[in-house]
């Protein structure tokens, strides 16, 4: 059982968000750190899966669609957290509320809104 979800922020999420999440003890990596800039949303989700990480995004519409496709295909992912585009501190506050209440295992295959 995984206590906290490991996170992967997509390219729309500020680098400051990752820095602030790390300062709170969370395991975070980013699209630029993984040299995966410019990939499609599906490719980003597939990459997050290959890393065993929950994807954090501002892109609600596309990732809702992808989550539904994965559900129909009975495919697994490590979670998707959709958070509104706010200042970095507010984004971090919202993400922390979720990951502090749910284990990494509880986030798997979930589409969550922060």
C-alpha cells in the first residue's frame, strides 16, 4: 500500500507548484524534468502510468475524456487530479488536501477534482 500518491505535473502546471509540493514532502516530477514536453495528453497519461504516478493537470476537458476512455477500455492509471488554474499556492493547497486524505492506492484509476 502506498501512503501518498507520487505526482507528475503536466506542462500547464507551473514549476513553482512542483517546488512547493516537494517542500511539503511529496514526491513530484514534472514534464520538463522528464524531457516529455510537447507530447499529447494521452502520451502524457501513458508516461505517468509508466512512472507509476498520478497526473496533475489544469486540463479538465481532455483528461475527463481520457479517463472515460481508459474506463471503457478497462485500462488502469495511477489517478488524475484536475485543479483549476489558480496561483501556485492555491493549487498546492488544493492538491495537498486530496493527497493527504487519500492513499496512493485510493487515487488509482480515479479522476479527482481539487
